[in-house]
C-alpha cells in the first residue's frame, strides 16, 4: 500500500499514515524497514504492508519504507 505520514508522536515512537484509499493507519517505530523513526517527517510518502494489530480490532502498518523513487533517509 502507499500513503503519506499525517502525524508523528516522536516522544512515544508512533504515528499515523493516511493510505491512498483514505484510511488512517497506525504505525510504530518498530514497523520501519529502513531509516529510523527520527528521520521521518509529516507529509512524507511511504509504502507499507498492513497486518491485524493484536492490541486492537484495527490494522497497523508494518514494513514502512520510503516510497519507491524517494531517497532513503
């Protein structure tokens, strides 16, 4: 899936991605596959996979990475 980071909560290590479909999806710093959480910024385009979040009835983004064609941080 593709989307843009819409919110980062740096002191807690998580954020939210708005998927191209319009869905807002939670992600945690441990779900990154490249770069580090501190290098992310709101508005950045990313690619990601989704999986069920075992702590809620929602999905979470995993394997979060810069969108193809963008420089990796």
